């Protein structure tokens, strides 16, 4: 239960997930923000205007998954680290999950990292395909991981340190 352990329920997640059909078409933003607090960097940073807060700055962000092109700008702008990009369109058995990351050392593209779910449970070692800086004034990086499609809606963090060059 979110209010007791900080982990959203399946019902919470169902409200923010794109359809399977939309996930299959390409990268799309998923906002796992469940607290009504005055915050809107995701709204102001979205060049597609896909993220809105219809009831004002204290509302929960809502993504129009049909407008979202998965650019990922919102990922590094979210101070709550609550936005992720999922891309199931590559074909095969893998998907790419883009995660916010604010720790050092940073993993490097080609290395493997421990993939964690929302509760911190480890699900294996996954290849880093890209590391993107949030910009000169933004210390939030975006780490792109190649994960099995069946885990792309579960992996939401990586274990810091202990990266390795081979699986």
C-alpha cells in the first residue's frame, strides 16, 4: 500500500499505464507520481504538451500517451524521480527502460547493472545501452537499460556500484 510502504499497488499503477497497443508502438512516458503536491516540472518541460495537470499545480500529472513521443525530457526534470520511459517496439524479447539516476559512480554504456523493482528487490543484471546527462544544471541522468519485455513494467531502479562489464 502506497501510504504505508511507498510502493504503489497494481490498482495505482493501472491508472497511469499506457495500453499494450501504445507500448508496442514505441517509447512512451509513464508517470508513477501518486502524491498531490505543488510540482509541475514535467508539465513545463514536455515539448509535446503530453503531460498536464488539469486541476492545477497540486493535481497529479496525467500523460496523454497518444501525444507522448517518448523523448524523455520529463525523466530528468522530475524532482521525485517518478517518471520512466518504456519502449517495447524494438522487437524480440527485450525492451528498453529509461530510468532517472542521481548517484555516483555512474554506470557506463555496455556495462551491466542490477535491476531493481519498486520495492528494491533485485531481478538480475541488465545491460546499460545509454547514459544521458540531464544537462549542465541538472544532475539527474537517464540510464537506459535493455531488459526482458516481461520485466519492463517492473524494473524501476538500479543498484548503485558493483557494475560489471560482462553479464
